């Protein structure tokens, strides 16, 4: 974890990360991935943009890690880049 996230973790502040997601073949893929984030503890908001191939995730680093977020994306069958 980088020092910025560690500082925010101590404060309990939410972190927003934008990731590039490849491998989605239709808008339903984006909707399904977005729905998966609703079940992930600590995720406050998830917006998946199929056309832009972007995922914007707002989460509480005290409850969730960026690695776990990336794992959810890859476990769903997509590739992720920062």
C-alpha cells in the first residue's frame, strides 16, 4: 500500500481509484461487474464505464484494499490496469 493510502486509512477517509478494465465485450459486462462491487464490504460506490473501459471505485481502505478490488475484477474474467 502506498503512503497516501496509509494516511487515509488512519483517518478513515474514502479513496477513489480509476482503473482501466479490458475484456468486457458488452454493456451487460459492465453492469454485472458494477453489481459485484455492491457485495464487497467497504465499497461505497462503483461506476463501470463500458465505452471508456474504466472502473471508478470509491472505497474505505480500512475495510478494503486495492488488491482486493483488482482481484474482484480479474476473478470476474477481466483484466485491470491502473
